[in-house]
C-alpha cells in the first residue's frame, strides 16, 4: 500500500463506503463493485449508476507493480476528487508518477538493460504477506524468490491452526516437530502464473520440497543464499519479466532484518 501518502486517510474511508455500496449492489443484483481498474489500459473507473456518477483516472504513469497498488492509488485519488477542493482527475494523473511504494514493499528498484524489472518485497516475511503480493502480480510474469527462515503459519489461509507436538506455538520453524502444513503450498495457485521460483536460505529445501510435493508445475530451483538465488533468477527471467524478492520468511538466517535483506537485494539488482 502507499501508506506513506496522506491521501490514504481519506482513501480508507472511501474504501469502506465502497464496500457498503458493493454489498448493496450485490443484494439488488445490479452492477458489481463501483471501483474497477483496467490493468491493461491502466485506467481506474468509478461508477455509481444510482447517482449517475462516472469518473475515470489515468494511472499509466504510476511507478508501481501489483494490482493492489493501483487500487490503493485510485481510492486515494478519487477520495481527493470527491472532496471537491478544486483538484480533478487530470491534475492528479499529471503527478501520479510521484507516488512511490514504501521501501521493501513491492518497491520497484530497477529496470535493467534486458527490460527485466527488479522488485523488492522483503517486508513479506510470512506466507500470508507473500500470497497477497503474488495475487496482485498475476499479469506480470515474474521469477519469485522465496526463502530465509520460515515462520510457522499459525493462521493459514484455510484457517487451520498449526501447533507443535507439545501443543505450544512456535514463531520460527523446526520442520521436524511441526504437525500438518507449513503453509507454503498455499502459494501454489498464485505462483502458477509466473516464470519460475528460486528458493534460498535455511528453509530453501523445505519450501522447494513443499511446493514440488503439492504439484507446482513451473520450474522451482534451490540456491544456497540470496546472492546465488538472484544469479539463478537472472538466468530464468526473459525480457519483460520481473524478478521479485517476496520471501515469505524471516531474514535472520542471513541478515539483521528485512531492511538489510532488501538493501542487499537492491545492490545485487545493480551489480550482477
């Protein structure tokens, strides 16, 4: 999310109202959610037929990846337009390239000479965060880097709860003592849209084994560490692809924190 923008405070209010409108429209079998972003044309449409309201906003200059970032930008911008303070869609579209994702949160780092876009999502330190990011990347073919020190998924996407054999909760994984799922199989559906996966770090083998045993059909390679993972990703990526660090793991096996990991990835994006 563009949480560093002051526009978001109003955007969150508008988003809540949009949900109410969406529920009402579903109940009356009318049109779907009033806010729609055409990701191919990069245009946001806001339509409320009851009030004869139709607005559109050009987002083609937005420097971001992920469907969710385009929706967040649209909600924030439309909320300002709705305040009727003399700012219209044309004015916002002209400066929307100034918006940036916060560091290490689906942050575009670099577009190299082959046309490959490097994306730092190091803040995604658990399966749920990576899942949310990947769901917004379905239209951007990517090589996904997963790895580090895996966390136990206490509240997986299927709402089951993982516990150790002595019925206590663990924050980080010891795979030999965890009953049930480690959660990484839940990434298979969004991963299938992409070019390949490279796992790395202390949980690299665990992640690779889980994805492979649950039927992942795209290439899934394993590297020793993040540097080696980036080298492999460069060999897999083709022009127009993205290389995305969205590790779904903590960083402490190799780095001080997720910021340290993200900065190292960014250095590799320019140096390798």
